[in-house]
């Protein structure tokens, strides 16, 4: 398996523009997670899906952020409109199960480095 | 409020010596703990974990220690190798999600 795939790897955009980040999870994983990494807060969970259904989006910072998972092999994280404070590295991760037991460890993609000017 | 804290942003260790990375947590409901390792331009990769019913778990050169009374865990790497140079994140879980720390950058000097 190729692992979790994310695109693009780098995105530079101007404030106010729409940004769409993409993720392909590992085949067979039932859970998909979107994280944001910043220096101050480390890795923050934004939202997670179970079998393509959003379960908890309490980490999504604002209404400008939205995520979808139309099928088991694809998810998007959209920011509209983008702002400079959204600049961060965004990771997608997938797993067989939820956290808490061996075997449910999350596998991360390489991340998308977003810069909003 | 950070529930999982890694108070040392960076650490340098000589090759062959022991590296000790520390992590503190505040929520006594956490019952599963993990360490992830991250190289530049890559995503974090799972390294080792420990359940709250144990106080030690070992995997090769990596050992994680858990002190529940102090709400503290540590990762020991012995002996340290240059390839261990990376950012290490600790994470804790009590319900359905991991709470990650801010990471410690380890540099192993040859």
C-alpha cells in the first residue's frame, strides 16, 4: 500500500482565496482524520470521519473550514475564504479503529504546507 | 489549555548516549499513550505505545516509561543514533481521539 496520500504538498495562495486540500486514506481503514500542525499548538485534530460520515468536527476552527468524504478513498478539507493565520501544515491520517488500543494507531500522510499571503 | 505538554522544544545528544524525551499530561482519564516520530517533509510515524495498566514498554532501542501518579511519560532511546534525529510527539488518548504535544526536536550528534 502506498500509505496515506495528500495533495498538494505545498500550496501558496492569497488571502481571500479558496483552498482545497485532498487526501486518499489507506485502503481498508475506516477512520480518517484531519490535523493541523502549528508551532504553538502542535498537532490539533480538526475533524474525523468514520465510514465516510463526519463524527466530530469540534476542532474545526471556524465556519470557513469544511471537510467532506464522498467515498472511502477520498476526502477534502476546504478553507474559504483563506486568511494568513490559516498558514500551517495540514495532515490527513487514517486508521482501522479509534484511538486507545494497539492496532488502531493512526497513519499519517506527508502533509500539505499551506501559506496564505 | 494544553492537556499534553512537551516542555523541551529541543534536545541534543551525542551519538551512542541515551536520549530522554519527556511528556506531561493533565487529564487522569487518559489511558493510552503513544510516541510518534517525524522527519522533515514527512508525516508523523508511530513509534511505540503504552497502556495505563503498564509502567514500561520496550521495543528494541526504544523504551517508554509511564508514571501515572506524576502524570508523566518518557521515551528513552539507547543508544542514540544520528538517524534518530527528528521531532518526537507524545500523544494521549482517553476516549476516541489522540491529544498531541507540541513536539521535541532531537538532534543526535555524530
